[in-house]
């Protein structure tokens, strides 16, 4: 998880540079993701015609292991027209401290989240943080027992993805 956090923070830093803690002006820089073979996937853009780097199940493409660094799993969803509407990142299970570092990095890079909600379900707390602008929504969420956490994130094209909840 620490490597995943570091790689994604590095990716966000490269795209956004250092930002203040004010609200994010634009999430446009997050819309392009480079994967192996220098392929660029663009949120809201057409899926490249050569996609041997993923396994399709309906409208969801799960990227094959080793295709995208920084997460345990990554997938994307496309519309019937072949446009990428959502990226999904699964970070896996790690200690809660590593998740807090990741949240601190996102807040430093993207500003204060527009939404931050916590829900208690049995023994677990679930937290969801959201950053959004007119075109893009980034949601980071995790479940924790106070020591360990399972984290994931979604990056959505607001016009294509529909409701996020």
C-alpha cells in the first residue's frame, strides 16, 4: 500500500504540482492515465482500438496485472458509444496510517474535499471523500476497523457516468 500511495501521489504531483488547501479548481489533469506500452486512457475519450491489456466483462475492462502501477487492481467502464466513463482503483488492505497519508496527499494536491462522510456499519467505519468540478468527480473511500483499512477510488466523467452513489 505504501508503494501504491507513493506512486499515485507522485502521479498526482506530476499532473497537478503543489497546490494549496483551497478547493480544487479543476480535476482535468486526472483525466488521462498512462498505462503500459505508453497507451493513454482518457476519461471521456474513446477506448483505444487495441486493448489486449484488459479483460472485458460487459462494459467493464479489468486491466491485466502489471498494466498500471500503484494499485492492486484497476478497471474502467465504457459507454455503449465506446467512451470511457469511469476509472476504478483498488488499493487493497493496509494499516489505517497509510490510508491517512493517502488522504493527506489528496487533500494537499486537490484541496479540501467537497464531501466527506463517515458511516458506522457493525464493527467497521466507512468513509468517503469526494472532490468534484463541473466535468470530473474523484471519490476515495475506505472501510476500517481502526487498525486496518481496505481502500479504493473512482474517477468519473460527470456527463457519462451518471449518479455516483
